[in-house]
C-alpha cells in the first residue's frame, strides 16, 4: 500500500493540469464533473490508506531508497495523523466543489475549469504537506498551498477588496514561508539532513557535544514562525480575517476547515519529530511558548469575534479563537492533549465549513453579509437557519458533537484555570453566531442602529458569487452543509470513534502511550455549561444591542486590524521575537 502514497499528491495535480490544458474546450458541466471525480478519487484513496495505516508506511518517491542509512530521496509518511489530515482536506475539497456545483459565477469567462483546477492544486498541496516526511518538501508543499490560496482568495480580480485581501495574505504568508526556509537551512547546516526524523537524530547526537545552542533556537523560532503564520496564531493572524472577508465561500470552507488546522498539525509534527529530543527544545520551554500564545490567541479571537457585524469576519475570528485552543492542547505535551486536539480539529472542520456555507447562502441570496442590514430578512431560509443555529451549538462544544468531545478531552488534559479559557472562548464565539442567527433569521430584538465609525467593517453591498442574487437556493448549497453537520456530530456520537482516533495519534506521536478519548460526566457538564453560556450571551446581545458595541478598552485591539500590510509585517516580527523570548531558557539552560 505504501507505493500509493505519492498518488495523494499526483492525482489532484494531474487533474488540475488536465483542466488547465483542455478546460477552455469543455462545457462547464464537464469541468465540474472532472474536478468532482478527481477530488473524490483522492479522498477515497486517502481513506483506504488511512484504514491500512497501521503500522505506519514510508515511501521513497522515485525509488531513491536509502543506502547505508543515507538518501537524497523524498520521503512521504503514511501514519494515522498524516493520512487523517489528508483524508480530511480531501473530503472538505470534495464538499466545497459540490457546494459550488454549477452555481459559482467564475471569471475568467471562457475557461470553465480555472476555479476547479485551482481547488485541485490546493488539495494536492495540502495532502503533500500532510504526508511530507522531510522538512524541505514540507516547505515546497507549504508554498504551493500558499500560492494557490493567494490566487483563490483574489480570484475576483475585478474587485479591489479581493485583490487587497489576497495581497495581504500573500505578503504575510510569504514572509512566514521565508522564515521557515531559513530555519530549514540552519538545520541542514547543522545536521546535513532534510528528513525530519534524521534531523532529530542529528540534533540529539550534537547534544552530546554541548546540547541545545543559539542555532537550534534560531531554527526552531524560524520554522515555527512559518507554521504559526499558517495557523493564524496571534500576532501572526491579521491576514486571516482580511482574506476570509473577500475569498469565495468554497475557499473559506477550506481556509478555516483545513489549511489553518494544517498549521497546527505542522507544529505538532515538527516538534515531535525534530525538536523533542535532548538536542532540541526542552518540553517545559515549548509548553510555556505554546500555552502563552494559545491563551492570547483564544482571548483575542473571542473578543474580536464578538464585536464583528461582518458575518464572514466574525466566523474568521472564531477560527482564530479555536486555533488558540488547539495550540494550548498541543502545548501541554501529553497524549490526552494530542488526542483531544485531533478530535477537536475534526469536529471544528465540519462545523466551520457549515457556518461559512450558510454565510455564502446569505451572500448569494441578499448580496450582504452584514448582521445589521440583514436583520429579519432571512426568515424564509428555514433550512439554512436551522443549520446555522445547530452549527453554533457545535461551535460551543455541545454534547455529542465532535467539537464537544475534542474540547472535553482537551479540558480534562489541561485542567485547572486553562479549562476556563476553553469554556469562555467557545461560549463567546458560539454566542456571537447565535446572536447572528436570532437577528438575521428570526428578526429578534430591535433593529440595530447604524453606527458610523472608522472601526466598522459592515459587510453590506457585497457582490453575490452568482450571476445575480439567487431567487432559489440550489439544493447543493443546503445538502452539503447538512452532510458536513452530520459528520461533525458523528465524530463525537459514534461509539469507539474517539478511542480509534486516540490510538492512531498515540501510535504516531506518543510512543504508543494509551489515553482514553471518551465522554465523561465532567466533559458533558462543561459542554452544557459552555452552551448555556453561549445561549445566555446571545440572548443578552439581542435584547441589549449596546452589548455588541466595542467598549473603549477593545478599540485599540480593533485598530490593530488596520488593513495595512506593513503593520501586519511588523507584528509578524514582534511575534517571532516573542516566540524566541519564550523559548530562550532552552539555550540559557544549555
């Protein structure tokens, strides 16, 4: 089976090449069918490989096999986490293509396969990053993923806002990629290796001659900076709300449902394989860095989410908040924390894709994603309203959603005050989404007064992604989110699924250590508490609209999201410096 691993990348890239070559000669339906078949075939292959991933598989691409333990070949790794992520991104790509089936008004006209081809390249790049066994090729797929995402974000080149959002995305993520490449170069200079496992062994060997040193710290900071930019961790996160506000809805489903999660996965994979040994970064220092950044990210994302009226920006900030929770779970460096984050990622991917799909329905039906302007206008969209509300409950971690199970397991692992962070962040973000549900779909509460302030990004006057406002919502735009919502529920409700995921993650990253991933009474109570808090916050916001007006203390935080790419670059440098400072005791102690 290991010989099939490279096909996870080759199939979507070849499909994209085919569409680029002959797409302009195909009718739209043929291009859509081709993309759907290619994405579906890749998803099926990833699932088959995942079910046969024990023991883990390693394939040297092009048969460049190691000789006496040395090789210049490209290694791809097929274990539970890597193939799980490849399966997740492939299924989400399939869902995004199904969602956009024949409705998406895609420029440039005369080339029906352009959008589908870009989506397939994006899928291939994400799969490649997930299974990459060496750091340089992880960087290559990292960059291919980024370049494709730039193009997809700014796909509507006639829209100035889309071009600006894509430019911000491109500059910030490119700088993150350059940082990662410099870190890889330092590791290669130290060890003469590019394969992750061999770099880790090389650093451990060097530890016998003096231990961790400034070069190791510098490489760690540079590599993690690139990954944390992709994960949209504060203060590397500014590109994400700007990109989500302008990207097509199917692209938002992948950005928040897959690409950000891959950044968190990359942190887990790179530290565990490269920097976890005696020659790397001590566990206590990594915990301090990741937990600190994670708490800051969760708090910032939750606060910013609450004070948004632009629905897509609101959902983007909720992604930032939950990424912070992922980082805290990974930062405690326990098998139970890893298991909880894995389940949390699976549930979150489905729930967030559902919420963006529903926001897309609003955009294409009413030409707006402004919570204030849409007040009471979407009463007719009963199915969309139900899915948006249920998605919000899933975001809160309600039993038995997969987000709830992942949150419960991680809360059990982190314990103490950090549990409050999980409850608060999930409740605030879910409360904001429930507030939108009550106002937009039910018309509850007084009509919000128009606020004229330089901090407002309203979301009114947006262009639909169709040829014009939809008078009837296509079946695919309701069926796809319904299926994704059912899948997010199944992650937490299917008996034994949590333990199966836990075994897979532990075999790959915890030396086979066993940890339970099941619902407990404590976890159910916390899920109900965060859900009740979310409902209460939404109710207060609807009955007291001034609760959603940013207070004076939150205004400086909102001003940081300036839209100026130079500001975001400065914050990237601040973040890299802070990461180095948090991990500095690794060198001082050495």
